[in-house]
C-alpha cells in the first residue's frame, strides 16, 4: 500500500466520485481509478460498488475510511514536527476557512506566511458548515479553523482575531437613498439574496428585525461567491463584508455602509496540544 493510494481513496469518498476527486487532486481520472483498483488488490477487498458511473462504498470501504484518515493524520503530524536547517517549520498545514473570511484576513495571512516559511505546504479548504469546525479538528482534518464567532467547543481553544463590518449592496440602477451610511430603517423594500442559515446571516437578520425590516428572500444560494452575480443580475440586494462590498462597487453595484453598523467577530478554533510548529507559527502571525 502506498500513501497516494490512501489519499486518492479518501478524495473519492470526500468528493463523492472519481471525476470530482480527480479534479480536486488535479489528476487525470484514469490515474485515480488505477490507484483505487491497485489499493483494492492489495487489501483483497472491493472498497466501492461501481454503479453506472457512480461510486458507493462497500461495507469494507466504510470500515477502511477511519483507518485511512488516521494514516494521513499520522503522516501530517510527523511532517509537522520537522524544522529546516534554519530552525523554521516545514511540512504541511491544513486549514479550513469560512467563505466570508477567505478574502480578508486569510488571503493576506497566507501570502505573508508563505514568504516567511516557504518550506510549509498550506492546504486550505472551505468551511461550509460553521457548526462542523470543531469536528474537523477533532477528526484530524485540519489544525486550524477560521470561523465567525461565537462558536461552542468546550475542549478546544477559541480565539477572537477581529471584526467584520457588513455593508448593503444593491443592483445597478436601484433607487437607493443617498445617505451613506444608510439607516436600516430607510432600507428600500427590496428582496434579498441570502445564504443558508449561518452566524453571519443570523446577525444580519437580528439587525434588520431591530430596524423593523424583515428578510424577504429572492434567492437562497449555497455558495457565498454566487451572491454578487445574483445581485448584479437584478435579483435583489444583499449584505456583504466591507471588503467584498468594495469589490462589488468596482463592478457597478450600489453600495452603502449601514447605520447602526452590523459587526460580526471572527477568529480561530484549534487544539493547543495538537498544534505543529507550522500551526503555532501561523497563529502567531494571525495574532500580530
């Protein structure tokens, strides 16, 4: 058994199929298929039922998922204990990031970190469910989770790093009062493009309710990056972090700050006892 076979197996499991796994791994589909077939031969069992073009775990495959994840966790932990000749961290650092935090502050932090620690390979994945952050760390999928706060994780460390301010974003040509910041009480009666339930959405709905404005969705989109195209297409307004709203203004959207401000704290979630040297270095930079 080779390590890449285990990695490919878990990619197929996590991405629900060979094609999506190959795309995520940036490999050709036959390469992943051959590796899975080789792993099955070496283990002497079928890990997947092949149903048409689909892949469904067999009972043996389900039993192998846990040990496979442990193998990768052990490898990452071993790599993370290493330092180079200058005493700087090396190896790999896995981080999950809530979509709203990817542009700011994570993108800037990753750029600075890579300049200072070029021998650390960073792997970033989207945190699609804020409530799953603690489980991702406990199960060894990552060392650090960037998330909106508050979160509940009694056995992990939660550390606030800053706040995001939210702004209103409207389609081009919308009749919006010129006031900037715009009082929420004067918000036009415009349907909103929103994401499924999240900490950010809860804070926005609470602010609208206080201003006696209700959320009237025109579209509920699964991915935050899809919100702006929907707004620009005229489906409704939305509320975005300031950095994303400024990008929207550059694309022709009408943007207003909010009165009273809508602010939401963000921070990191991690297990201090399980941090690698790279993880400790990244958190030190994030605090600075």
